[in-house]
C-alpha cells in the first residue's frame, strides 16, 4: 500500500465493512488510488480505531472517524479528548451547539477537525416528523443547523449535496469544510440514501469532500470504481 498518497483527497471512501482485516484488505486493493478513508460506528467493535491508526501512521492515509457523538458536554469533551490523541483528520459529532463546543474543547491542541452533523442524509420530512423535529423543509432546517454549529465553532459540517450550496453561501461557512455523503456515481443504486447527487454535482455545489461507500467497496473492481469517480471529480 502506498506510503505517500497522491490521489485526489476530495474523495473519501467509506470502509463500511465488518472488521479491520476486511477494511485493510480493501484499502490494499485500492492502493494509491485513494488517500482518504472514513471509518464509522459500525466498525467500532471490529477494530475500527486500530485500522484508523494503521492507515494513518503506517500508510500515510487521511482518516475521517465518523462517530456522530452526542451526549452531555462533559462526556463529549472527554470522548473527543481520547480520540484526538490519535491525531486523526476529521471527527463527527451531532450539530447541537453544546455538543460542538464541548467537542472543540476536547480536540484542542490536536490536528483533529470537528465536523457537525446537520440532518442525516438517510432522513426525509416524514422521518423528522416521526422524531418530533420542528416543521419546515428539510433543506431549510439543515442550513439553520449548519449555521448554529458553525457559530459554535465547528470546523465544518456534514450535509447532503442538495444543501451544500446554501451552506457554502452562509457567512459562517467561510473557510470551513463541507463534507457530503449521499453521493452516488451516475447509474449507481441509491441504497438507503434519500438526498443524493453525483460526485461532480456535489463539488460544484460547494462540497470540499465527498463520501462514497458501497459504489466503490462493493464494485467488482473497487480500484476502477474509485478511478471513475476521480475522473468525474477532475472534470468538476
């Protein structure tokens, strides 16, 4: 596996696999085609933190740790302080201002940037109603949550491609990151995502990074699938 990735780091590949061994095998198949990986909650008990460390320290990859932390301030601060010791690149927390402020305290002195989750890209208005979220169009609520999270100090936000342009236009978003999941290459299955776009569309809308999982890791040739997305990005 490449020690010094040269790939376009706008593409983050989600290693949504059962365990660290499978994740490492996939990263080896992708080689120097991919320089940035997301490791999420689903792999936490399967050695996810160990894999994150190995990819970062031994293979020079960038790491997005997608934990979506949410708790009282003291607990969030303590959890982030523990995770930040590994100097991983990105870490997600829920976008509630008290959570963001606590996470920034926990990350102080490290290289880890805190990204705030606005509204999950798998949710639509019916889901928000079921969860007793305030009325209004999903896009407007996402932008409002993004603004509040950025005011609380978040280094960036997670948002679907549909909301990226509106978030990028916020005064609070200047110099901050926008990372978009829910990205599907042309012709790929939607899966459980409800607010999606192509890679080039997401970047054109103001995203700094796109997150792609199944269309790459479940492809017959993952490296070729990643290369196709990178080609799309190059023309964005």
